[in-house]
C-alpha cells in the first residue's frame, strides 16, 4: 500500500500546480475564448427556462453549464469556475477508485480525466455542461459503490441508470460501464462476503436498461437521432458527431478502474515511487499533448479584437495591433474600424498589413457568421446590414442556442429603425438574463414611454447616420452604400474615410479623385497623410495636374519620400524586404506589392 503521507503530499503538490496552471491559462492566455462562450448563449433566469431544460435528457447538465458559463465574461471568474469543477472531477475520480479497489492509489492518476477535459474545453465545440454531466455521473457512481447491501444496490442501480441518463445525457454510459465493471470485480474478488454480491442477471438487466431507455425516449417522448437519444446536447455543439477525444475522456475513468484493480495491494516505497513517477509522466505527456494540439491561439488573437470591439475599446485595439501586426481578415476589419472611430484611418491605415477586403467581412453561407461582421456596418450607420449579419449569426450557430451578443445587436437595430414590436421581442429575452437585464429593461421602459431615441444618445446618433434611401446589399460594391450614407449625411466623416479607404484598397483612383473634394467640405485641418501619398503617386502618372487636385498642396516630406521611394523602386524593386523596411507603412508599398 502506498504510504498515506507520501500520497497526500504528491497529490497536494500536483493539485496546486494544476490549479495555478489552469487559472493562469484560462484567466490570461485563453480568457477571450471564455468570454466568447458567454456571448454564444442566452441564459434566462426563469422557471420556464429551467423546466424547458428538465424536460429533455441531459437538461440539468445543460442548464448548470449555461448558468456557470454566463460568468465567463468576468476575467478570472471563468478560469476559477472551470478549475474548481476540474478539481471536483479529480476528487470524484479518486474517491471512486478507492471505493471500488479498497486500496490507496497513485494520486496523480486521478487527475487524468480532469486533464483530458481541460484540453477539451480549449475548443469552442466542447461544452462546459459536459464536464458537469461527467461529474454528476461519477458522484452517482461513488454513491452506488458505497452501498453494501446487494439488494439495495440492485434497486439503486435500476433507478440511477435512467435517473442519471435524464440528468446528464451521455455520461450515464460512464456510470453504467463503471457499475458493471465494479460488480464484476467484486464478484471475482477473494475474501468477500457472498451477500455483498449481486446476481449476474442484474448486470444484464443494467445493460438492457441502458440500451433500451434512450430508444424508449426517442420513440415516445421526443424526436431525435439515435446518437443524440443516447448522448444529448450537453457535450458537443455539432449534434451529428460524438468525437473521439470525448470518447477517450469518457473511457478514461472505466480504464482507470480496471488499472487500479490490477495494482498490487501492497507496494514498497520504491514501487510506490515508481508508480507515482510513471503516473506523473503520463499526466505530463497528456497535458503537453493536449496543449500542443487543442488550443487555438490564432483564433484567440482574433477573438481578442472581436471582444474589444464589442466593448468599444478602440484605443486598446490599436495599441494591441501595433505590437503584434495581425493579418487575419476579421482582425483587420476590427482594426480599421478602431482607426476610423479614433480618426486615424486616413493617417495610419497602411501601418498595418492591409488587404483588398479589409474593411468588411463578406456574407458567406458556411460556418457561423462572425460577430465582427456586424460591427463596421453598425458604427457606420448601415443599420439594416448590421441587422442582417447579426441575424445570420443567430441562424448559423451550430447548435439551437441563442447568442446573446447577436440578440442585443438585433434589438438595437430594431430600436433604431423604430420597429417597436420586433425590438420588444428580443429585449424580452435579454431582460430575463443576469448581465443584460438592466440595459434591456431600461429600453423596454423607454418603449413603453414612447421615447427610446429621445433618451438613448447612442441609438439616436446611429439613427442620424442611417441612409435615407433604399438599395441592395452588394459586398463587391460597398462604395454605393457608403455614398448613400454621405448623401444622407454629408458630415458623416466615418463614412467618408471608409469610402476613400475602399477606393485606395481597390486601387480605384477614379473613385478617389471624384470624392477628394470632400476633404474641404468636412473641414479637415490638412490633407490626411494617406491621401497625400495617393495624390503624390497619381501626379507621377499624369502629365498634368487633374482639376480635382489643383486646390491641394502636398507636404514637402511626402514629396521627398516619394522621390526616395521611386529611386529605390527603380533600382531594387525585387528586394521586397528592403523596400518594406523603408516604406512598408506607405500607400506606395501597398500599391505595388499587395
């Protein structure tokens, strides 16, 4: 037997290390994924919402998962919640192994299911409710194996299999498999009283109940696929799959039970040290492998920008982008919006790695529409386009759960368009949540008083920016929408800078020249730097100054820079690195090399 003092000290050390790593990882390195999870659900604090969940298999696990997930929006709170439940899972695993085997265990092996679920939760498709479901199943198993009387245990098993199935969904398979393994081990175990064993026929009944209950539910209570009848929606977002990593985590607990059964009852100090060392190595390999393959740090960087835009932290977006120079389209869309909102799009736009379609995300019918797609349209005043993308985010979710972020944006657009009935519908959902309640109830009060736009300054400003003409959405001709914004509101500087940026990214100098006059009408202190660079290039390609540019003068620094660029380009045009080092933040470099 392992020495208790040694076992406890190893367990405490590993648990402390596990907690520190988990909280730091989810609280700092992967926090925005957790915040994104909160935006993908709309948890309502009402009895009908609870009862709706309890009327389907796995509903309690789903309800509890959503309840705790709503707190993921608060940094470190989500990390603490996840870490706590992973430790609960470890403790349940440990108690289960000791209860079945009747002997001390290597403390570290009880962390293996928790390490497995830790890696799963780094991917968006695996639900936190799955961890809760597995935990409930193991707690039920611990309770079962502690019943000494065979008859009572038989009755408990027959009741608990359908009960745990209804509460947790697929985790009842873990309960059933462990119960059968535990009874078989008990049957073949020496020095055991016969009265504590249950008849082998009961195990067959257990198996039959586990197989037939989901089929009964599918036949008489709800219409669903056979797979989901057994598993429920508590574990994986794409309902037609039950992925191998999740199967392996589920199977790890019964496997540990079998492993513990073959470990000798008594171990020497040297053997105990060997077992602990091998357990530590296995747990470390599992952790490192999971960290290498599962977390999507590239996506984490993109979600950072989406979350900052959600909270309108424009300066933070620019500061972060200047440090890491992101190149993904969704990140650039948010960065350009932040530049425009802070009045820097026309001066610092090409400080970043721009692409032709870096202003808007195109409408695509594949995967979930990113939240970021709605942001530029909303802030420009293209409210119907913003509404379209927000609704598309709702419709394109891989599960039937409402995303709260999209619901709020849809409610805002209906308020701006003064469609009160539709706005009330979405606000009613939000009013039953914890974190959106105050805002939504305020808006509902405004609606009841008939003064929404009078009271809400932000919504009123968006209404003033909205175009006064109808036109079709065409992502390949966004200049049409931007021109309509300017026709309706000639003082919409945001729309003007987006229009000019659109032409420059498309290398459409005709469109640029047609609208350059608006620089004076919008009362700029001086010609923005990016426009000067475009004008300087245009003047090198024309024999005479076009009439649109005759009233503008260029800074001497811009004139000197384009001469230097032209000299370097004529001699070393193939030396991209050299040109990028000297002129990578100019429009000229974009013009020739993008």
